[in-house]
C-alpha cells in the first residue's frame, strides 16, 4: 500500500498534502508574476493620480482667471471707468494669487461706448512630467454703466 494512502486513511490530510505538492509543481511557472504585475501597475496608478492632481490644478487656475476677469470687468464697466482701470484691477487680483497654479497670465481689456470686456490667458502649473503647460483662458464681458436722465416728466 502506498504510504500516502495509508496516511490518508489515518489522518485524512495526506490527500491535501499530495494535492498541494501537485499544485505547487503546476503553478511553479507563475512564481513572481505578482511582482511583475506590480512593476507595471504601480507606475500606471501613480500616473493616474498625477493626472487627477493636474486636472485639479488646471481647474483651480481657470477659476482664478475667471475671478480676475470678473473683477477687472467690474472696474472697467463703471460710469467713468477705463480699460486701463480694468486691466489694473485684474492684475491686482492675479498678484494676490501670485504663488498659485496660474502662470504667465496676460490681461487684455477693452471698453467701448456700450460694452466692456476683460480677457485673461495663461498656463496652469504642471505636475505630470511629460505634459506641457495646459492653456487657461477666461473672459468676462458686459454693458458699461451710464447715466440716462429721466425724460418722462412724472
């Protein structure tokens, strides 16, 4: 009688030991496969994490540009406002966020007889190594304020 079968009858675990040895021989060719998978998956996971952070920085830079454009428009569209006043106010807001994610910001303001607009363009700070600066653009436009006398005598 086979010694494995004899142990099998007494303890009931010899069969499992035999199965474990056979499985070990069968799966022996896949040793280290988890390590290889981690070597591939970990950089991809970190790249995905950096992409999420990059999107958040770009979104924040867009919000900063939009806030500066809105403040510049508010200064340019008042009754005696000028395009230079709007540009100066937008630069003042951008200077408050000087260490933020918006870099290389350029401000352009226009003021006509009936409308004013402020445009801001720049780039977002990058954290992904091979990605160039993402463009950031914001514009705010609206009618200028002017005094209209009440002509209806009432």
